[in-house]
């Protein structure tokens, strides 16, 4: 059973930085796409960033140039470096791992990121 455990959330002032980590039990290499999603109160969960096994990355327009996703296949960990944080980045951030065709999918429990206005 694959488990994803996020850490690194917290309260940060506008313009500050946080790094989220997602530790994967088992081999992360077996998970084709790793991603970070977020859900703000009253809003739908949205994709923030994803990274394929080979290293290709994708970002939501709202975070391009500010957030960086990376994966360490040795440490079985995915990171989300968040710089220039804004109040609109406030949300619960979820780690996700899935197959290329959705044949499997795993979610973490989420970690809260709060950027006060």
C-alpha cells in the first residue's frame, strides 16, 4: 500500500517562502506522475504543479515563476518550493501520485498553507 505524507506547511507572511515535502512509502520511481494540488475554502481542488517520472514539469498559470516542483527518486520524496507567496495561495495542499492513464492514484492527507492578507 502506497502512502503519501506531506509536511512543511504553515503560516508565512506575503512574499515569504515555504517548501513542502511529500514522503512516499515504497519506490517513488514506480509512480509515473507526482503532483501537488490545493483546495481553498469554498473552492474546488486544483492542480498546482506536476512532475513526470522523466522530469517534465507543468505548472498552473497562477504559480508559474514562483513555485518549483522537484522529485528525488533516491529519497522517494517530492518537493514544492513556494516563493513569493500571496494570500491567494492560502489552501490545503495535497500530494498526489498517479499512473499515466489513471490506472492508480494515491493522495496524501494534506498540509495547510496560510498567507494572511
